[in-house]
C-alpha cells in the first residue's frame, strides 16, 4: 500500500506506460488532481 499525501483521497483511475527503463504511472485522485509516478524497471 502506498500513502499518497495527507488528504483522504482515493485513486479513481490510473494508467501505466512502459518505457525501456521505467514504468510511468499516471493516476487521478478523487479531489480532481492528477499525479505522475515514475519507477525504474
């Protein structure tokens, strides 16, 4: 489980993109904000 921020928001949608070196996750929160998370593969 990942804690994202201090507000009590939920992830409402998410997409995952693979690049040669990373996974890029874009997710939308219930408060309307969109975030991006990049992780090495």
